[in-house]
C-alpha cells in the first residue's frame, strides 16, 4: 500500500516586516568596537591576529592553541564568560572522555563508553553536546585579539568536519530556537515578494520548522532529513528538499538574513542592503562569510503529497544482475519523474552478503495516489516481469557524490555508461545512495550563489564506504578511503564533465572542490569572502577562502585532521 498523504500546511493577523529576536538586540556597536581595538576598527575582531597591519610573524602563522604562550589564562576566560552573560561560555569535555582512564577529569566508565561506542553514528545524539559532531572520524582522531580558531556548531550533522576544530572557541547555535510567522510579509527590491514568510533563529531544526508550517497551514522548503539545522549548513550550503523538483533549492527562498560579520557587526543582508553578502549566503556555503543569527524565508500554500517507501533484497531467484536490471528500469524514468515534480531518495547497500535496496522516500507533490499509481504502473509492471520481490509499503563511513546532469541521463548511451560506473563501484564494495529530482525551469535565473550545476540535474549518486570501528584494521579503512577519493569518484566525474557535487554531503577531501561545489561562481564568492573577512576569522574545511589555510596533520596519510593546528599557508 502507498503510505498516507503528508499534509503540510492558515493565516494569522499581522502584516509586519521581520523584527529582531531578543538575542539579536544585544549588539556590538562602533563604540564598543573602538574600545576593543581603536586602531583598526573595521578589521579587528576577537579571533584574528594581533597587529593586523603587519605581515604575520612566524609565531602567529597558526591560530593560538591551549599550551601556547599566548593562550588566555583563567581570568580572561572568566571575564569573557561574564561579558557574554554568565553561563554562556561552556568549558567543553569530549564525550569520549568516559573511555579514557588517563583523562585528567577522570570520567572513566566502561559502561558509558560501550554505550557511546554503540551510538556514535547516531546524529540525533550528537546534537545536544556543544562540540560533538556526526563525522567522528574528523573529530576523534582528534577564540579577542587572541587569534583563536573559531568554529560554529549547530547540529553537528555536517559530513565534512566543518563544525569541529581543535582548541577552538565554538559558537553553539542549537538553542537559538526563536521563530515567527508573518502571514503577509512584504519584501521590496529586485524580485519583490508579498506573501507568507517565516523568520527562523539559527538553532531551528527542519522538523521544528515543519511543525510550525503545519500549524500555520503553509509549506516551507526544507530538507528530507528532519534533524538537520534549517538556516545553518543546510540552507547556506544550497540544500535540497523533497519539494526541489517544483520549488528549487531552499536557498532560492531566502528573503532576508541577519548576520554577525567578522568585524563584530550585526547587519541585515537582503535585496536592498549588503546584497553581495546575501548572494553569497544563499548557497555559497556556511561558516565562512559570517555568523547567521536568523533568516526570513518564503512560505508556500500547503499541497497534497503522495509518498512511497519500499525495500527489497537479493537472494534466491532474485540475483544481483536482476537487482541492477530493476534499478536500470527505474533510472530510465528519472527524467519523467523529475519533470512531474517528483523526488526520490534510495539506497543500494551491501547487507549480510546481499544487496539491499530501500526507497527511503519517494515524494510526489501535488499528486493524488491515483495519479501516482498511473505514472508508476509502467515500472511496476516491468518489475513484476523480472520478478522483483517488491510490494509497495509505506552507518565509520566516508562518502562521495556526483550530480547526474540531464544531458547524461536523457542520452541512452551516456546513461548506460554512468549506470555501469555506479554498478562498478558497488561491485567493488561501495554502497550506493541515489536521488532523483530536478530544479524547475527558470530556477537558474534566481540571483544567488547556488552551484549552477544544481539547476541542470536529474538526480545525483552517492557512494559510501563504511567499516567496523572495533574490528577493521587501519590499513583496510585507509584502502577504502583512498579508493573512494582516488579510484571511484574520478570514474563518475569523468562521465559527468562540467557538472558538480553538493558541498554539504561531498567527499571530505574532494579534489578541485572549488569547481565541483561552486562552478564558475567561485571567483565572485572568493572576492566577497575577502571583502567581508580579510583576516580569516571564519574557516571551515573546503569552504570559500579556505585554501589560504592548512591543517598541520593528516589522518592515515591523506585525511585532514581537525584535531591539529590551523595555520596560514603563507
Ligand atoms: C541525517 C542527515 C540528514 C540530512 N538530510 C539532508 C537533506 O534532506 N537535504 C540536504 O540538502 N542536506 C541534508 N543533510 C546534509 C546537511 O544539510 C548538512 O550536513 C549541513 O551541513 C548540516 O547543517 P547544520 O547547521 O545542521 O550542521 P552543523 O554541522 O552544525 O553545521 C554545518 C556547517 O554550517 C556552519 N553553520 C552552522 N550554523 C551556522 C550559522 N548560524 N552561521 C554560519 N555558519 C553556520 C557550521 O560551522 C558548519 O560549517 C543531512 C545530513 C544528515 C546527517
Ligand atoms: C489551508 O490552506 C489551503 C491551501 O492554501 C486552503 O485551501 C485551506 O482552506 C486552508 N485551511 C485552513 C484551515 O485555513
Ligand atoms: C568602519 O565601518 C563603518 C561602517 O561600515 C564606517 O562608517 C566607518 O567609517 C569605518 N571606520 C573606519 C575607521 O574605517
Ligand atoms: C538515535 O537516537 C535517538 C534519540 O535517542 C533515537 O530516538 C533513535 O531511535 C536513534 N536512532 C537509531 C538509528 O538508533
Ligand atoms: C522493509 O519493508 C517491510 C515492509 O514490507 C518493513 O516491515 C521492514 O521494516 C523494512 N525493512 C527495513 C530494514 O527497512
Ligand atoms: C525460482 O526458481 C525456481 C526454480 O528455477 C522456480 O521453480 C520458481 O518458480 C522461481 N520462483 C520465482 C518467484 O520466480
Ligand atoms: C498543483 O496542481 C494544480 C493543478 O494541476 C496546479 O494548478 C498548481 O499550480 C500546482 N501547484 C504547484 C505548487 O505546482
Ligand atoms: C550505526 O552503526 C551500526 C553498526 O555499526 C548500525 O547497526 C546502526 O544502524 C548505525 N546507526 C545509524 C544511525 O546509522
Ligand atoms: C579498491 O579498488 C580496487 C579497484 O580499483 C578494487 O579492486 C579493490 O577491491 C578496492 N579495495 C577496497 C578495499 O575497496
């Protein structure tokens, strides 16, 4: 059976422009900033080197770390805590300290350690700790004019280790949960907009935004993953949505952004002011242009949506060859489904020696169950013919992905080549995740930094490798990891020239990431980065401008260690 209809979806009185949330009303002014550093008011910040005017001295090539001579003493931290509002500064303890008897604070507990080891890959559990992240590989093998590294953590979901860093001051945005609905929001400027909108605080998660949308009988364009932070890495990184095939990217619907810039100022960026910054923050990547405190986003009328989930596995008569044949038949329909506005997300994984396929969600917006069944009937009939054991019903890892452009999927020869390449990496041990979606016509004209390659897709493919942390050897993990980046991903790239990939779920060490994540928008993004953050207050791995910095150590000879010093390349 097809699963139930999902209804998102009122109207309230009002009619106001967004106003500031309480936490946004406490701002550093020019007056404060002059007192902190009178000489270089506009380039100074708590996190950039002393004596900005001079060429950095060797000692200051790197950020300042605990144990360094210049690391602040307790009185300074106490004062900082007082200035922030007592209790806002958290001295963090690594979650894994329960596993280490030698840890100075001695929280050693084998039972808690075992519990943690079992659940380390559960992203939901990593949200409530100020520094814990999902991609533990990058963490575990693991800011005043004090030159301390600054890290912004929201949910810690990022796959690229962008929300962690050794010896850093972490801005933890998770508790900034304010949200407001405007039934009639009026935005002036180039595009103009009159209609419903939400203002979300930096900590609002996708599931919370969906609950509010339902309450006010509207729809918001958010992720499929509901625990993800809405206005952090997701939207700034150009995140996709089950409604992308009809509405485009979430970042296309940002009306206004409140942001604290590298020089400590709180500003508004929208279509009338600081327009370069709003362009960059709409899809150019998080953690590099400023700290976003809130955003105003368009809301849409609610629509009826049919969703489908199913799974099947190889075994008995249903061989691997048949599994790949079933998949090929599905991909033959990519163009039709995406052009009807559908979106799907599914996986083909190695489970207990068999290939296990599960459709996590196929979403058909604005479509009735009857219409949907009619569209899918052709495929299901073919599946029945080849004996797909199918009845519709309602992961340490590293990954890499590549967009599947329309020109490749709609050409039978190129489609076969890419399908063979996808099967090829699966045969060699990789697990596969697939998405089918498009961007609606006209979305390429939205003035923002979303990678142009997004606008031309019919889906994308992800390969991931995983391993057993307890039993697999370092050599094995290294081979898997190197294969992913240097063997398998290049094969897909070669078959999709000029296309790209999605920065927030890409290979951690994606070669030529500037081109893959941003295409020809990179140079403009870099120019905006240098204008708004000339001192490198904000750094995240493979974020715009990060090529000026290096992490001093690598894990297994090839993976950047976030648990090492961040230094300028000069
Ligand atoms: C279970 C799961 C499901 C997912 N589902 C989807 C999906 O359906 N669609 C999709 O497109 N992506 C999805 N993703 C990918 C997700 O969008 C990215 O991992 C994203 O980076 C998460 O952002 P975050 O703010 O929640 O996480 P974090 O890891 O806390 O932050 C990510 C990055 O954003 C920066 N950042 C966070 N907040 C701010 C801020 N206020 N200002 C400036 N920088 C900030 C951080 O420094 C970091 O660089 C999913 C990921 C997971 C783990
Ligand atoms: C919710 O929105 C839909 C679509 O805009 C509309 O048809 C419906 O009447 C609204 N329901 C309520 C209770 O306001
Ligand atoms: C700093 O920037 C502000 C606003 O951007 C400007 O008004 C001021 O003149 C600048 N001050 C200096 C010293 O450059
Ligand atoms: C992850 O943790 C949450 C919170 O405890 C729990 O509800 C969820 O079931 C867990 N997920 C998995 C896959 O174990
Ligand atoms: C596969 O689908 C069946 C329903 O047919 C469901 O009961 C089962 O939980 C699913 N298995 C997995 C691993 O998702
Ligand atoms: C599986 O193969 C056996 C033997 O070839 C055959 O008898 C049986 O009908 C097949 N089952 C299906 C579901 O095709
Ligand atoms: C939904 O479908 C109706 C009728 O087919 C159409 O008029 C409307 O524009 C569609 N809505 C969206 C958001 O695509
Ligand atoms: C975490 O990994 C274990 C196996 O190591 C797996 O059973 C579990 O489903 C994974 N959980 C998540 C949330 O991926
Ligand atoms: C690495 O890739 C090669 C093919 O290039 C393959 O033969 C080998 O099995 C892969 N090894 C692992 C551990 O994935």
